[in-house]
């Protein structure tokens, strides 16, 4: 199966996320735990997200630099990505979906998509958070200041720990194990018989019918699928829908895949960066019919 993630698809999703950053201060990445700079909001201030951050003389106030660089990116897996990513078959993914024989067979051969590989370049616990291709300042200057390590950083390696460490490892270990995490790199609902005319794919078309129907749009001549948030959502694809990521499976066929950013918007000031709230299991029930 070809491991193809269309850049047009990723760019469109990134643009949707960026649009969210312009919708008001309550939606800005600067007010989230992904702000690792000296501007991270301190306790008692708006956002109050200061957990892992730079401090002291010369500490960078740049926010985007920990993930993105305008030039000389380390990886082409995600737009202008600062960090080295693993190969798409590096990780040990979820061992059993316990859903249907079709999905079991598909899961046995999954490879992680590039959007998830980008997330895991921080969240597999094998790279220090301040490891990047181009540090702030001209000439690849070293980062100034010191890390103020909260309880999500190790004292020695400055890697993510606790639930944020999806690979289960620490600095110096392989961090491969994703078998106790939600499946990624898997076809949504086991996939369906592709037709270029599919605008809405009803759940009875999927290999596993215990999933909700998907809507579809086209970005740069490539189909992009999403699952509409059930209640109070504006019609049409937006950052509050569950995003599915397009892969080519050869012969002009495409399938929607579940990746980390299907449920999480890394730029959003929302609980656990969720696209849909966790209260009442709303995010689970957006896709799963239970």
C-alpha cells in the first residue's frame, strides 16, 4: 500500500488550523501548552499554560520556532518542519482494533502518516524539546536562557513524559510502542469502495458499519474526507470537524485515514487540543456509533 500523504491536503488542514488562530485571542497557540517560549502564560494569567518554557536572559520569545522554520527545514513530512521524523514504519501501532476481520487485516500492515510522524517527533519521547534544525536567531544560534522544567519534562533530557509521551520511552530509548494508544495510520471504518463521485459516504458503505458517515470535499483535485461534529456545527468542513487524511492506494483510488490530527488541533486553545469536546464522550461519538 502506498504511503502517500498529499501535501495539498495537509496544507489545507494547516490553513484551517491557522484560520482558527485569527478568530480571537481565545483560539491562539500562544495561550496553549504548545507555547514553549518565554511568553508562555504564567499561572493566573490568560491561558495559564506555563508548564514547559524558556526563561532567563536571552530566552526566545518566538512561539512557532519549536515546530516550524521558514528556511532549511529538517523534514519534508510536514510544512517547514523543524524536527527529525522517524520512518513511517518505525512505530509499533495499535495491535488490534477488535472491530471486524477487514479492519484487523488492514491494521496489521499500517504505516503512520506524515502528519502523525510530525506529532511524534516531539511526542514519542526520544528527542529533547529544544532539538530543532534551526534555532532562533541568525546563523543557527543556540537557544538562550534556561528551561524551566515542569512536570512534563525530564530533568536530564527535556523530553515529553507522562501521557504526552506516546511512545512510552525516554531520551535514549526507542520510543516505538504505540500499542496502547488510539490507532493511527488506519483507514477510517476499514475503508470503502472508492468512487470519485462520493460526496458523502454513508456508513453502510464502509467495511465496518459501526462508524458514522463521512462528508467529502476536493482540495487541488484530491478528495478530502471529514466527519461532521454532531451538534451545533456549521455545515461544511472546518477545524471543529474530525479531519481524515487522504492516501492514494494506487490505481487512482483514495482512502480516508485516521491520524493524530484527526482529533487534535495543535494550534487550538481547547482541552487536550481536541477538535470536539471530550465531555460526554462527544468526540468519541462523533465517529463511533455506540
